[in-house]
C-alpha cells in the first residue's frame, strides 16, 4: 500500500509538472495540457485517500517518510490546478487590458510578431472594456509632473526590470513595445506603452494583450499594475 501511495502521489506531481513543458515542446495541445493538469488533480486526490487509509487502518505498518512524500507530491498536484481554476473564476474571461479604454495604445513594431497569433491585435471595444472597468478599476491613465523624457526613461527601466523583451523603444514618439513569456506554459503576452505630453503633465498609457487564449487569468492586469508601480518607483 505504501509503495502504491508513493507511486500515485509522485505520478500526480509529474503529470502536473510535465503539462507545461510538453505543451511548449509541441507534444501536447493546449487543451490536452490543461486536461493533464486536471488528471493530476484527480490522481493527487487518490493518493491522499490512499494515505488516509494507511493512517486510519494501517498505523502499525505505515512508513511515515514514504507516506509524507506521497502526500506532499499529491498536495502540490491538487493545490496548483485548484488555485488556477479559482483564479480563473474570480476574473473576467478577457485577455486585452489597457489603461485607456477609449483610445488604447496600438501595437506597431510588434505586429509582425503577432502575425500568426490566434488573438487579433485590434482592441475589441466596449464588450471587454465593460468587464475591465468592473474587475480592474484601478487601471487608468497615469499622470506625472515630470517631463516626457523622464517618464520614458522610468518606463523603459521598469520594463527591463520586469524581464520583458524590448522590441521597440522610440523616445521621440514616446512608444515602448515589449513582450513577456510566461514560465510554465510559455505563453507570450505583448505590451505597448504610450507616453505623451499634456500641458504641464505627462500621460502614460499601457496595454498588455495575450497572443493566445480567451482568459489570461488576471495576468495582464497584474503586469500593468507591476509596470505602473515600477515607473512610480523609478521616478521617485
């Protein structure tokens, strides 16, 4: 029983850990990768049940180290997918987030990299803007009492500090374009920042959009909030 429990727990963890890399390698499609994570959750639950059976009925012969490892592996295999599912339920199923819902910054240099992306580069309008307003009301145009050059430099430093790959940085146009690659699945999200003068103020707008998938599970909003915090920090 203890060996079966260990094998089940380890198998659950391996299913979880391999889902992303196998998708990135092109061995699994996206839906199959997500399915593998669900299977990992189920197998992990089975391992927990087997461990409980040992604890309740087989205390005299149980191997606590072995069972502990099995439970630990199973716990990770259960918690990670559940966390992702719960996060997906808590945010709107959108993947294009911007601080300017009326006139979002447009991708320019990065358009060539999105040529084969399932999600179009064009903003989809009020349909998603309404959902963003409800979910992320804090994301609005940022205003600074700094020069456009200062804000540009602060924004570019923030982008690099976040580990994004810069595609274009044009201080004259006040435009920065970059992309971010997620670690586990290797999803690519594109970012564009627009900086312009408005009298005595400098305005910064940013947009983050996924190349694939209907829901970003809140990742694009998190990225923009991190970017805004980074700019503010660099300007202080």
